[in-house]
C-alpha cells in the first residue's frame, strides 16, 4: 500500500503502527485532524482479512471521527485505533496495557475509548497505563458503557427525521425496521417501544432477536429480508456499507435513521437516496451521543450536562436537513458542509492568531537587531 498517498488524499496528520510480541498486540492508531483539539476516537478490535484492510478501516474511521466531533460541536479532533485480532479469543491483559503505553506515548494527541469489539473492562486495563482513555466504569467517576447514550441520541435524531418526513416528531404507530439488535439498538428499541412504534428486527445473533421479540413485541425477519420490509423508517444499527446498489431498490422506507457507522457504501449512494426521495439522517450526526457522553469526562463527568449536550442532536439533524434544502444537495453532503464549515472557521482563527504572533516576534527581532 502507498500509505502516504492515502494520507495525503484527505490530509491525515499521523499514523502509528503498534506491535508487542509478548501480548500479540498488532494495532494501528490514526490521527486525522487536531484543528479542534486532541483526537478522540475508539479502539476497535476486529479480525481483518489483511493488514491493508485494517489500515484502510483505521483511516476511514479516523476521518469519520473528525467530522462527527466537529458536527457535534465538540472541541476535539478525529482519530481511531484498530486492533487486529478476534475479540472473542485473542484478548489478554498484557495486550491492552501495551496499547495503553502506546497511547500514553502520544502525550494527549490521541484519546481512546470503547468501540466495536472492545468493552469497558478493556478500557480499564488501558487506564492502568494512560490517563488518555474515556468510557471506563462509573466506579472511577467515569460514564461507563456509552451504548445507552448513543441510543438516546439516535432516538432523538430519528424523531427529527420523522418531523421532516411526516410532519410530526411523534413515532407512535410508525413502523421501524431495525437491522442489528446489539447493545445500542436494544436501547433504541426500548425507546421506540415505549413511544408506541411497531418494530421489525433482524440480527445474525438469534438470542438478540428473541430478546427484542419477547420484550418489545417485535416481529423478526431474516437478515436479507430487512431491506424490503414495508416500513416508515429503516434503522441500520449493524454493519457499514449497507446502503448500496443492491439494497436501495429494495427499500420501502421513507426515512433512514440508525446508529451504524459509514452506512453509505459510497457517496453516490447518498446521491441516489436524494434522487429517490428517501430522507437520510447522516450516520455521524445522528450517532454522536456516545462520543458526546465520553467527551464530557474530559471536564470531570457530569451526566446531566452530558445528556443536555446529547439533546442537541435533534437540532443538528434539523440543521442538516435545512442546509440540504437550501442548497439543493443530499443530506450526506449537507452534514459534511456543517462539519467542514466549523473546521475551516477554526483553522482561519488559528492562522490569524499565528500571523499576529509572528508579526509581534518580527518586531521584537527587529528591535534586537538594532541593539
């Protein structure tokens, strides 16, 4: 792979390869952009098919975190870690402590957190070696598992999307098809059930499906059937890249709003949704609740303050729809515009500050030359 070509394309700042033979750690830390502050992004553990695939995933996810944090109004940049390995078999204490030492070595440029394949317990092992980790247990005065907060943010964003598409934020009586019923989606289904929505669910884990059927009265369908079910809202809460050439023609929903990252397989699929009139709530805007919650730990965690910030997701989704309508662009592009405008403004502000500092230093230097 031509790593520098990949980094230059979207202006990544840094990529760090981490290896510890004793524990079996093989990890890649990517820092995309620190314009707004230190890079915050989770540590994902996954059994990749190749090292190249792992690097590509880390790059893609790190850039996504820059946009997510910027759109959420956080003073944080974007970064991500991928750990190569099977999260069910390859974990050990030494691995996460070794990773923690690599994070500590970055001296605050990167702050890690829980992600796919990692847990609060893993974060506590990392915490043994570095202070630059969030999402540890409440016993340490932290926020704990971010899944319920992520779900609450998605729920609010879905209500904003319903208001735009149906004229009301009320989800009672709406049919919501949920793809994947993991930790986040389980809590999302709970909110939807309490409001009176009708649920259709699927997951490769039969136990997760059965739990949703028993607790929320959900209807279960096979994984390949979920795209074509008749529903008001399709909620992707599992894998990325599921909005693509094969699935778009099957969709009967008027709204797409879910917690999964990188739902569009490519930008052109966002264009296609726009053309067909399906309202898409961009993933990194609607699923920002978890990162908003763990980011609050950096100021000494206050749940009330964090949840108030999470409630801004409703307004952020509305902003995206407004930009989309005013500029006649797809919602995914409108979300990018929202994030990029904040990044550009801060870059200009910093550049002006540096120019002023250079001007002052130049005047001082001129004075010294005359002495």
